[in-house]
C-alpha cells in the first residue's frame, strides 16, 4: 500500500506523540564596552533545572509557527522578532523521557538595537559559552547557528540582526559574531553594495573611539528575506 | 513562565495530535519522444479516493526522516533517492478532519536516468497538470517545487535530477522543467563551470536529432548538496 487512505492518514500503528516548538532566538550583543560583540541566545530556566530554549506544546487553536511566536513572546515582544523561520524537526524517538515528543524548531533573530532586558528566569547567553542545556537543546542551538551562517552567505538575512542604520564596521562585527571568524569590512561593503543588499543612507554616524571622520551610515535595502545572488541565467523572464 | 519545566515539555493544554510524513518525490521525465521533458511528482491512490503524496504515520521506532524514506520506498527504491530534505511542517489545526494531524513534509529527488516503472496504485504526474489531490497535498507539491527552484539558483541540487553524465543541452532541459521557463545552455555552462559545479568528463555522447558533432558529456563534481556561491569574504579562514 503506497499511501494511507486519505480518511485516516495516521491510523496505522501510531504511538502516542506530543509536539512541541523550540526556538533559538539570537541577538548580537556587546557584553562589555571594550570587547567585540558576540552572538547570544535566549534561554530560560526554572529553579534548579537546566536551561531551556523558549517553547512549549503546540496550541490547540494555532499552527506551530504561531505557537512558537507565543512562547517567545513571554520574553521578547513579537514586534522585536525581525525574522523567524523553521529549522529541522527533531524526532528521535528517545530525545525525551516519557511520552514521545517531536520538536518543531525555529530560528528567530532580534536586531542588535532592540533593548536586551528580559523578565526574571530568562537570560541571554553567549552561544560560545553556553550553560548546561536540557535534552537536545544545545544541538538545536548549533543547528540554528549553522543555518544562520549558511544564510549569511547567500541571502540578506543580516537585516534581522543589524540596527536600522549602521556604519559598515558595525555590520562587519555582526557578521563576525554570527560566523565565528573575522570578515574584511571593505570586501563586505563591496559585495553587499554590488548586490544591492545594503545602500548608503546619505547620513553619517558618530566618530568612533579611534577618532577620524564620522563614518557613513548604511541600511539594508529589504526587510524581507531574499536570496541575493540567483544565477543570472536562472532569473524568470520579465 | 517563559519555558515549560524540562520534565514535562508538552504538558500544558495539549490536545491529541498525530504526526505524519508526506513527501513530494520529483523526477524530470520525457512524456513523449518529441516533447520537452517535464517535472513529475509521485502520487498514489486507493480506489476512488483522491491522489495523495506518499507518506504515513511516524513510525514508533524511527525518526520522521526514516519514516518518510520508508513510505517512499513502497514505490521508489531508497537507493534511487539522490537527495531528500525537510520542507516546512504543515500544522493548520483544521488541515484534516478528525484528530489533529501535523505533517512533516519532505522534498525527494530522483535522477532522470532511473527507470520510471511504479507498482500498481502509484503513478508519476506532471506537476503542471495535477489531478485532484487530497487535503493540502497540492500546496505541499507547490512548496516543494518552490524550494527546488530556489535551491537551483544557489546550490548544486540539480545533481539529484540529472543522469550521471549528460550533454549540457540535456541539463538545460532539466533546469527548464524544474524552473518552468527556458534557460540559456551556453550561460548555464559558463556559470556552472566557473563555480566548479559541473566538470567535463572528456567523453562524448550520441549525436542529437539535429545532427552535427557528438556533444561533450559533463558530470556534477559533487553528489552532496552544497552552496555554490558563498561570498568570498565569508569563507572561514583555512
């Protein structure tokens, strides 16, 4: 039988299954005034328990994505999530003890100029110095970081990490925090300009610590995710 | 409460949920000898019911991906699936009547030189001329096609649709079938060669219908998905 009868798609041999959402919410933050900014992830915890990603059971009246947004909203206002996308589903039969629980996971990004205060029992943690996390949550953070790094290379996803206007040196620091290695600011500006991913705003910012001329400020051309380098030959006819 | 207690991650207010997999299996096929090849999707059906994507309930002993592969294997041997990846999760509370069923969906690709025979009750259908599909299965086919088209533009994913060796005119037809519009064979070769996605094999194929010299045969350099155009500045240090 190649397919189940449409009237009972999950009838054959199903064991009890629960479905939860888990979201890795990232923000690039300056931990101290004189160190480079780092990629941080939002974690919560209850008394004495390990730290966990925000999430919970899928709501009876909502899709998984809406359930994920609601769970994050306990800590970060929905309006401050500049981008949210599905990551892989984690479905190892033994990922949790007890009833089998399948996790639909998400990546969410918060711009670096959004205030970082959180309610009690939540905190931002540098991704490179995580505390002990529950179950497979550390693996989910890793998958989210991997997806972010990949998309930085062929999309404009950095719009969701950057402030609304920025000197290129600051954007370079954001790429560096998210990728885990330094990028050359001049090359970054050249590529992102040529692809019309960032545009000059015609304004200048404050002079940096090292003095000199006030830096030109840039902004992302789009605030929606798009692939920034489709093959020229593969573009649909106009 | 920002996160559920780790010991009962899906405790609060869960209704009954079932989880199924559904996979859009694509192959580019020549429907007749004198028409261009088209993108086809694997469908099954029971007596009188609408057509469905291959799938079924998540197996108690397996991950969703393994469950998806097993469901496809009723029609197409696992070894003939050159690439399989997760698509979005479909979780509308009312996508199916009865018990809430969440679908974890997949895109699977079969090279065009794999024989196309199928067991009874399964058939390949051109994506542009689908019969009536059950529930949201047509929407899932559309999402799979959209993902495929996007990835053709920034990855080597066509390796999973192409035969092991091919003249560029044939690869161009495969791109055209998958994208829904014509691509220029010369430009395609130029870009895919420059990015080292396809390589010349040093062999030639049969002379085409229009006569002339036998065409050079090419092959994909990799048989694993990779992003083919990371920004040069974003590559990790060696």
